[in-house]
C-alpha cells in the first residue's frame, strides 16, 4: 500500500471548502444577476460582501421583493457556509494545537507541584 502524504486530507478538505464556497458564490451571483438585473461583476461583488458577513455594498442593493428575500436567504446560507468551511479546513490543526497547549499546561502544573 502506498503511504499517503501528510497533507493528503488537508488538500481534500481544501478542495471541498473551495468547491462549497465557489458554488455559493456562483449561485448567489447568478441569481442576483437574474433577479435584480445587476451586471455579473456587481452581482459577484454584492454576493461576496454578503457571504463574508460585511453586509450589502452601499453602491448596490436589491430593490425588488424577491431580490430582498433571496438576499436574506443568501446571507444565512453563505455566511454559515464560509464559517463551516474555515472550521472544516483548519479544525484538525486547531485541535492539535489545543492538545499541545493542554499537555504543556499539565506538564508545567506537575512541575510546579513537584517543586512546592
């Protein structure tokens, strides 16, 4: 059996996360373009501002009821997807970092108890 590279799972998690974020941006851009009539650049700009939690851009905002409702839906879905992607991508690293910190803390606590 061929051993897996140590970044193998990180690359797959990264591809999954970028795929999810790319899909959300594509879907949001396309729907805003057709619902509101924004250009693709303005629709992508608007979607990326909503997805990153910065709020709608002051230069473009939806005017139709369906555009406003879709933007509300997009804000919930895309912000959650962005946060989940970051957690999924960096979660194992942060978990290991937390474990190292706890281990070092316990070692230092034991050292202080011995020297007491």
